[in-house]
C-alpha cells in the first residue's frame, strides 16, 4: 500500500531532534509521498535541505501563508515569484485567508491570495488553500478566478457539507486530516455523502494530530489513522482507501 501525506511541515523545528526517525516511521508505515507546503521565505532553506535528503519522497510547494501576510508582504510575494521562475515546484501553497488570529491585513491577504492563484495558473500548478474563519472570503476570490485552469486542494477542510460541495465545484479536492477523527470534528457526519474521489489524505504535521494522539505532536505516519477513519466512514478496506486517495493526489500534483 502507498499512502500520500498531501500536507506536512516536515521541516518544522518540532522535528529538529528526530527528523530522521520520524521519516523512517512514516516510510515503514507505507507513507512514501510527502507534499510540503511553504510558510514564508524563512523556511525556504530548510525545505531545500529536506528535499535533498529525501529526493524520491519529498515534493515541495512555494507560497506565502496568509497569517504571514504582514506589512512586508510584497517582498515575500517577490520571493515566491523568484522561486517559481528558478526551479520546479508541485503546487503553490499554502495560500488563502485566515481571519482567526488577526484581521489587520485582510485586504492584503486577499491580494496575496489572488496574486498567487494567478501565478499558479501561469505555471499550470495546483493551489493548496488555507482557510480559517474565512469560507465566504475564500469563495469570493475563487469565484473571481474559477475556470478549468483553477484546481488544487482545500487543505484541512473543516466546513459544512454545502461548503464541501462548493469547494469541489471549484475543482478542489478536500484535504482530510486529524479533524475527521475528533469527536467534535463534525465532518465525519457527512463525509460518506461525498464521493471518495474528491478526497486526499493529510496530516498537517506537526499540528492537528488525530485521535488517539490529539493534543500531541503530529507526524506523517499518523496519516494511517486518518485512513483508518475513512475505512469506517466509507466501509472500504484500507488498501482501497490508500489506492484511491493516492490516485487523487496524483491527479492534483501530476506525479
């Protein structure tokens, strides 16, 4: 079985002391494809070093995370654009709008989001969306940019069934992670009504660890726990969950 973690921050400082062991646990569990989102320019070097260590398994994105859209966001966007012109990436992400922590730069977040979507179209790349307390704002931007050249993943999807269907209408897969295993996660109540071909697996490691590790550090090996939850929801064997969700990730990322 081949599992794909479509969203994992493997370069995080939380893995600084045991990154090799963490990666080995994931590989032994059958997780062999890791898609790694960017945050801002400060993580670039660590991402490149990680890719050099695991060139057959680690696939990088570039992008400016919405909570890092500050007064210097134009400089950060220029860094993203330079990287896109210099080397290969597999997506632009994670990008989007986050109104949970701070609404100070909401307009700048919208500008950064839309700008990066347009770069994704130019480079024929998928986008990976971060959304927190901002479904309406995200959908407003996607409505402006919708079309056959817009596609990607709605990372860490936590919305309603109606919002899930709306995201899918914009050619987005739904990134399903630890939240699906939470007792109050809610998405497990309607996921069975969403065809499995619209879903991909993710961890968002080191964040949002699935049950029974909730509240602790997450890691990519735990994507298996998310897959096991989907076996309960869909009534399918885990090897079929692995095959379908990995095929879905291949359709998004092109590999």
